C-alpha cells in the first residue's frame, strides 16, 4: 500500500469491518516506539444528541399518539 501525495491511505475493508470503522467514525493516530496505530476516538455525545437518542428510545416504549404527546407537553390531559 502506498501513501498518496495528499498523505492518504485506504484502510482495507476487512480491517474496517473487523474494527467497526464505519463512515464518519472519529479516529486518531497514536505513535508508539516507531509504530503508528489507528484507534477509535471515544466521542462523548453532545447534550442535544443525547436528548434526541433518549426521545427516540422513549418513542418505542409509548403507545401515545403524536396528538396525545403534544397535549401532554401543553399540560393538557390526553
């Protein structure tokens, strides 16, 4: 494998799949004694992203309609 003039390399598909490197995965390069390793960056989700994920999970657990949920947010009885 060669490094391109832009400093890019392609990670072979089998390695990407084994390591779970999907598109948009944040990674970093770590140098250790002349070796360079690629590892996933542990990204802490923003408060907004975390809230959306909680709402998505909650949606699966409720049987309320959209109108009923909106009524609850307005303080009305469904």
